[in-house]
C-alpha cells in the first residue's frame, strides 16, 4: 500500500474545472487500496468547503482526507498559546473560522496579540499591514499560512499569501518567524505520521509548485511528483534546486509511477 498526497490548485483542478484524468487517477488509486489525501496551502476556504468542492467535482472524499494550512496553523498555535493569549489575523473569514473552531482566541487589538497570523487576504489594506506592524513592534511573532507568491487559476495566476508576507517583511525589515503550511516539516509530519500513518518512503507528494510541494517532499523523504498543469513549466526546471523524483504532464499519469 502506498500513500498519495495531492495538492489541489493546479494539480487536481483549476478554479472549478477538474484537470483531465484527475477523477479517474484518484479512483484507480483508491480502488487498488492506496491511501489518498489532499493537502492545500490555500487559506481562503475551510476544509469542509474543500470537501464539498471535491464532491461536487465527482471525487468522493471525507473530511479527514483534507488538510489545509489553516488547520496546521491552528495546531501550531495550540502548542504555543495558553487560553488567555490571542492572535491578530490578517486573512479571510475561513482562516478566522478554523482558528476559532480549534480554540484559538482572536483579537483586533495589536497590543494584545502574541502572534500575527498572515493568510491570503484579497482585501489586504494599509490599515491591516499597519495593525500587523504595530503588533510586531509590540513583540508579537509573525507567522504565515503559506509562502506561495501566486495561485494558479484558469488562464493564469493571481497574487497569493506571499504578497502579504512581502509587504510585512518590507515594513519590518526582517523575515517572518515561521511558515506553517507547505513546505514546513510540521505539515509534512502531520500528514504522513498522523493522517496516513505510513513511512515517508512509501508516500508520494504530488503538486505543481517546486518551492512548496516538491521541496517538502524531498526534504521529508517522500517521493516527489511534479505535474505540469499549474505553476511550473519545463523551462523552470533548468534553474531550480528542487529536483522532483518524477515529472509528469498531469495527474492522470500518477497511478503508473
């Protein structure tokens, strides 16, 4: 039995369109007894919303098979905060909802925040960056759900959480303290050890982005599989230090590996 960890955007689908062969490939893996989970850095939807989207696209999935960066961020904070401490969130409602659901206290007061949590925020403003900056001046640590500079969409790319990180690092003059999503070891360990409960060498990380999907797979001892249906092109492979174990045109070729 093998474990297959699939990125979503650019790997399984683009916007609301399944990538050709995705449903068939996932079904084949499940039918032969392999374990399949989905791992996304995207913080603008809840795990349940991803479950609903996959089901609408014809892919049967349960909540425990979907892990997003919001969930991993909440677990990171649970290990570091006491019940009286709070975080300031720069991000959209799904991130706030999932942090709250897991017992993380949210504050709008930059003087009260122990952490600033940065996610993809399509309503990012000067007021928000200033709040985060003031919290940082007050010794709050800054963490982010994911480092992705862009998100692949049908017809191109749009700015992602990396743009918010860049703004904050530009203000503070320092790198943020931590990233909880891919390619973090925290996320890799959770999905392999706690969800799949398998040896890393028996697992495949399939995704479209070199600096998150492939980097995490390589660093954690997974077999890394790059699909060419999202961010990365063959030309980009010439200048990367993150060499995938396999390169395939799309997800439909994964069962044959």
